[in-house]
C-alpha cells in the first residue's frame, strides 16, 4: 500500500499535497490526521503545522493483473497479459498470449478456469463491489462456447430420442449458463442444474418427464 506523510499550514492543504504526490483522487485513499495544526500568537509565534498520513487503497484490477502475471511467471511459461474493459470497470478481461499457451489452458480449460477463479478472488478481495474477471487465451472462451452449444443440441436430441435424462459432466457456472441458454427455446427438453460446486452439473430432460427442479 502506497503512503505519504505531508505537512502544511492546514489539514486540507496537507491532504491535497499528499494527493498530488501520490497522483490519485481523494476517494482512492485513507486519511489519518496526525496533527491538526495550530496558529500561534499573531499568526507568527508558536505556529504548529498540520500533519497527515495518506494511504492509497489497492486498485482491485491492478492487484488482479499483478497476481496473474506472477503466477504465469512462476509456472515458467513465457506469456504476456493485456487488459480489456468490457464497457465498464466491473467487467474486466485479461488476454494471455505467447508461447506454450496450451499449458495455461489445460484439458477442457481446467487450468485457465483455475487461473480465472483465483484472479477473480484477488480482485474482489480489494473491490467495494463485485468485479467480474474473465481470463482468456487463444480465443479459447469463444471456441469453448461453440463446442458447448453444439454439445447441448446433440445431447438434447439424445434425450428426446431415448426419452431419458442426459447428465453432463460438472461444469463451471458460466459454462452451465451457455448450455441453459442454448436450449432455452427448445420446447422438447428442459434443463436444470444438480449438485453443489464444484461438482454441479446439468441435466437435460425430455419435457414429458415430470421432474422437479432443484
């Protein structure tokens, strides 16, 4: 946490001096007034300056980016990370590029999903409101979405043909959402999630089955 101690004639002047040194706005800092300051006799004798200590609150996105870069570096994989804001600072995407990216994606994106989860935890540790973090590499998220949508259609056909429920393997919440959305307008089947994280999975059931949603 960056901090400076500033001295001036008044508390307000000392705070502004500290903000100028830190290069941040007042809403980004924590202020501790060490001395209120005091004017002496006739404004000359016994003057006592105001002293403040100003600390900068960590920026959640900066902390998340630093964490992600450090993890990748410790994994020994040469890669760079770029940041993209999806419209506002509550929707952040980190794009990983470089060599041996497949190692960072992992089987079915498991490594990439873990990096995303940990990076999001770091960001929200410092954020006032919830920040959504996406970590992507080699456009994996879009390719995975296409695969999931095709899988959803295929398994829906299987459920209708066999007249039996079809259970998918456990998926992260955002991947389950892709399946639900892909079949939302399919009147022949219905989908619902079962279980608890990280083992929660989707069931695709033909509509003639009377199954209660959990």
